[in-house]
C-alpha cells in the first residue's frame, strides 16, 4: 500500500519539483555570476535559456506520466458552461493580478524576463515562454496544488479523496503556500483561491487548468504589448 501511495504521488510531485529545481538554479546563477568577473556577462543569457530547459524538462515528465493522471482523462465530460466560467475566472484573476503589486504584498525582487535580449532568437524565446506559461505550467501546478496537495492534506491516501473535497485546513494551507510560491504573494493567494473554488464548484481539474492558462495567456499578452517584463 505504501508503495502505491508513493507511486501515485510521484507523477504529480516530480514535475513541480523539477520546476522548483530550475527556479533555484536560476537564483544561484543570478547570485554567483556577478561575483565571477570572467563570466559575469553570461548572467542575462543564462536566465534567458534556463526557461526553455525548465519547460522542456517539466513537459517531458508530464508526457511520460500522462497515462497516470486519471483526473485528466479525456473521456470525462467537461460542460461548456464550466469552460466559459473558467475563462471568465482566468480573465478576472489576470485583471486583479496586475493591480495587486503593492509593495507590502510582494516578496523579493522580480527578476523579469525579456526574451528580446536574445536578438534574432527573441521571437523563439517568446513562443517558448508563452507555451510554457499557457500549456505546461497550468497543468504542472494544478496537478500538484489542486490534485495532489489539496487532497493529501486531507489524507495521505490522497487518491481515495474525491476531487473537490473541502476542508478548512487543506484549503487555507494550500492557499498560503501557493501564495508564497509567487513574488506577489497576495495576488498568488487570490489566484489560488479562485482556482480552488473553481475546483470545488466543478469537481473537475480541467476548469482550474483552463482558468490558470487563460490568466497566464492574458498576462503574456499584457507583457508583450506593454513590454513590462517585470510581470514575467
């Protein structure tokens, strides 16, 4: 039984762990390179190319484990009204997100991501960034936060807990941790609450993924139109 529980958790935890590894790697490089004069100029380039590597690594793991994600089974019916509601939620979260960058509601300094610094390869990096933010990240994060952790906090045998099961402890704990994952911690909590409430209302994970994807797409369009790279 213990092995079954671990194997059930691995497909949902590993993609997120890989994502965090690359985030930590970027931080280490950003801190280290400026102190090494011989390679200091490589700092911005390293930041640009870590994202494609991170996206490829997470995507590869998701594809490998895809048959294990019963909650994403394509044969399950998704109601059109749920999709429409998810899109609306995603847009509202974006609208609030770009208005919640108050100094007291932030942690750390946003590094920003300007793919145009890569010159002729800038458009390629833009496409990869959008693909990662709209396709890879929503699936990876929703599998970890809303499918795994939200249920694991109810019972270590999380796969026996129906999607959308509510407890105050699991809701608030996941909300706080999801917020702390982001530079804008309050905006992160707001987004986490929206996606979780969507899960509670539909009892399906896809609407939360769709809403998350719409938010990231809207934010990406915002960044490209305004060139406010700090949002990336």
